[in-house]
């Protein structure tokens, strides 16, 4: 079967007000059977996998630093919330997902 880069979009909220963000700007939502971490930084919304690729820390229990990196609660590994690149030098990669704001709500692409 040939590789396909087709994105399937799934609605996960009517608006950002519906997302249960904690004081750290992070939330956990389940979309299409997948548990995802949602981050809000400077009025932008981002999505990544729920667990850190290093040791499985729950990303929503971490925090966003001043530059918008998401920080794992276990070992403080930092990841760019836009592209998933590890910014603290350990070489890991955090899977991120695109978010679209549409007239009828917010969608995440898998």
C-alpha cells in the first residue's frame, strides 16, 4: 500500500472556551479514541501526544515556559509546541498535530 499523507480532521470543541485548560495552559482531550494534550500559548492553540517520548510523562501535567515550549513534568525535557523538536538537547521528538479553527469549531488533524 503506498504511503498517504492524507489528514483526517476531527472536531474536538466548539470553541477554546470549551477546552478544560488548567492554570498551566494545558488540557487533555480525547479525540477519535486518542488522548491528546492541548496547549494554549499567546491565544494560539496547539496539540501534541499525551505522553513524553522519553519516559512517558503526561505532558498536560507539565507546563509551558516563557517561550512557549512544553515542558515534561518528569525530567523537564522541553519541546517546541509547534514542531515537536526537543529544545533542551536530548534528541527526542514530540509528535504534534495541526489544529484548524473553522466556523463550526476547532478541528485536529491525524
